[in-house]
C-alpha cells in the first residue's frame, strides 16, 4: 500500500515530465514509420527485432533511426537551453539565440560552405559550426567581465547575433553563384534529413555535456526569482553560474546547430507552452522542456514528411508554424500573469 | 553571545565614488532589534549589503562571532545571515508557499527534496508571519502588504542567526507595518541579531532596542532611541523639525516642518 502511495506522490510531483515522456515512444514509432516508403507497425517491430524485410531494415537503420535520434537530441538541447536562458535572464522572451550562439554557429557553418570546405570533408560543416559557437562566446565573455549583469549579457549577445547575421548576409551577397547561395539558405532554415550515425555520434557529446551542465543550474535559477542579491545571499555564486550557463549554451547549441542548422523557436516556445503546467519554478521546467523540445522537433519532422509539397519543407520553417500559434496563446496568458507582479 | 561587528569598514558605492565610512566599532548583539535610520542615500542599504556579505568592504572587516566574514564559505555565510532586500520584485508568478520555501535553498537542497528540518523552519516562518491563508495563492494576486509578509517569511525560513531587513515597511499601511515590526521584535527575542533599515521614526523608536543614525555615508549617532532621536540630529540628518512626545511610555516623533539652515 505504501509503495502505491509513494508511486502516486512521485507521479504527482513529476506529472508533467512523466506525461511528456509517455508521448515519446508513440511519437518515435510514428517518426520511424512515416516517410516516402511507409513501414507498417508490424514491419517496424520485425525490423527492430532484426528480422523481416531487408529494405525496411536498411531504411530504418541507415536513415530514419539516425534522423529520429538527431531530432530528439537537438530538440532536447534547444528546449532545455531555452528554459535555462529564460530562467537566468528572467525574461520570457529569451531563447538560445538571444546570446548570439545560434547565429555565431550558423556563421561558422556558412563560412564552411562559402570557402568550399563543406564539400571536401563531411565533418567540416559541423566542426565549423561548433567553432563558430565557441568563437561567438569569446567577445561575450570579455564583455560580461566588465559588466556583470544579465541585461549586459543580453546586450552583448544581441550585438554578436547582429554581427554574425550581417556576416551571413555578406556571405550570401558575395556568393559566387546562386546555387551556393541556395545551399546556404537551405541549411540556415534547419533540417535533419539524411543524417547518419556519424551525426548522432557528433551530437552525443554536446548533448550529454550540455544537459548535465544545464541541470546543475536548477536551484540557482529558482533563487534568482527573488533577484541577484537574494540569490547571492542564499549562497549561490552568480559569476560561476553565468560561466556555467554560457559554457553549456555554446556546447549544446553549437552542437545542435552543427548537425541540424538553425532550428528556431523551439527554445522560445517550448518553455512558454509548458510553464503554465508547472509551479512556475524555473527548475521544474528544465527536464520537461528537454522532452517537450524533443517531441516538438520530432513532430515537426513527421509533419514535414506528410506535407504534399514538391520540395520537402525545412524543419525550422515548420517548427515556427506549429509553435507560433500556441506560443501566441500562451504568451498572452503569461503576460497577464506577469503584469500583476 | 553572538556578535556582528563592522570594524572600521569603508565601502565605495556606484560609479560616483561616495565612500561610506564606519568609524570605530559598530557592534550588534543577539537578542536586540537594531534600527538603521537616516535620509535617503545616507548609506543604510550599502551598509546592510556589506553586513550580508554581498559587498566586500574596501577597508576594514565584518566579524560574525569570532571569525571574519571573508573567511566564511558562501554556504556558511548564507546559513548565518538572512537578507531581505528593499526590492520586492518577483520574476515569475510562483505560489506563496514555494516562494517561502526558497529560503531553504541555502542548505543545498532543491525545492522538491525538502526534509523535516526544512519543513519545521518553513512552518515556523509561516506561523509567525501569519500567512497560512495565503500559501496557495500566486504572488501575482497578493497585495503589497501580503507580499511583504511572504517575503519576510522567506527570509525567516533561512533560520539564520542574523536577519537583515532593508526597508521592509516601505509602502505598507500602519497595520501591516506594525505587524512586520512585531515579527522582527519577536525574532530578536528568540536570540537572533535583527537589523532593520527604517524611515518611520515613531516605529523605529517604538520597536528598536538601539538605533544607528546615518548621514552622508557616516554613522553620526548610536544608542537608544531616546539618545539618538534628538532635535539636533533630526534637523541635521533629515532637515526637519519634529515634535517629540511621550505617549503611554512610547516615544512619538511627528515631523511638522522643514528645518531652515
């Protein structure tokens, strides 16, 4: 009897996370099943068991499973990064791109396209994106050493994002031919098509590391509800916290952009959508945002495959289309609640 | 006996260097409620932040017990000194119960893993501040006075030996203000060092065991309310003329005009 009451209280405490996690297996099965070649649930189970139609096994093993893993990983990183960023900056409009990380990573990738490195070696593109994210962090670190507060961090981040955006536009402007410009544009819209296990491997390290670092910020983010002074008086080292968040952001978002391009809105809308289902504590939003992000990206990826368009839509476009209406509704409700504070 | 001593400390505030100097020992004993009074910008908040360990003094040192505050780890400092800032801004519309529980983050536990000791401290804070009927309400739905009591409860939930409150009565009606002062007095009676920055001179005289009067970054008077709240001091620090009278053994200060120099 005690076991069941403990189980019930555990469920009550983590209701949101458990419910979202329960949605993951059906969503994953749907993602594996849908595509230009439909694989029925029976064939899917057979293929996972290592028997059945060899073509279906090949499609799953080489295409859909890595694509699903990349989608889940990227979504989880972006969702959690958004929740941490909003909690730390105490700004519901914050998302991972606010500190310029996404744009800086995108600039790195664009440079790889522009100078033709991406064609020479398959890992050049993600590597350049990753280096871009880290390079974007350096001026930000210099900036916040002089101005130690979240507002300065946002201003510095906006400057880096704007500079990276301008450099990307310059690259498009000076692009040697329209095909190269098209290639860059397509990549910038974000996608997880044709991703291999190498991409999964490449994402796995930033995924584990960033989620681990983000998780360590949970209690400090709760303390920041009352402002910097109270958080410091409760024993939290705010300088260490800032370093932790910036490192986790550049590793996580850099890794995500490296394998999938810029998938916007996930980090902004997922915490927004989920916040009303929590006690409004930033710490309670971290893991649900990770799972919610994974679900949103996977759902958008399924949607991309279902739409009868001539060219497959880019993932970033679809996440925005799905997320914005929900975001709009939740944001209005959220703003009402925040106004009275 | 626990003592909190500011030993010849000097701090510079903001970008315009306005040094705040404490000459000699400024000492606070446990079991006493001390009021910091003085005009706006006199240095009370900066001094409280230094006592809380949030601003390191440029010179001198703060001693708690028999150790310098700079020797405390952040966690030791947090468990010893609770700080209630003047700013009552809260970022997310959390429930009052969760907000009070934030005080227990000091001990390295997350809000979902509070233990028996945490619950005792939280329940005590709820009981003394009389906020049990507000616990399930969002902070966004509370009035200024209710919010002030919840924030005080959060500071009390830390269960520290020192409580520093920066203008906890700002914008409160007399009923709420006296309720807050009652709680602070009661906590001092429980053996804590309680230091509160105030602008209401009558309440300062009514509740505080000792007052420290600040003017332009310096302590100009220290002692019992009767000794500190002299007409000269009020004229010098606040530029006011005030009526001092006794009513049923309580000192009443009523400003009635600006002092001319």
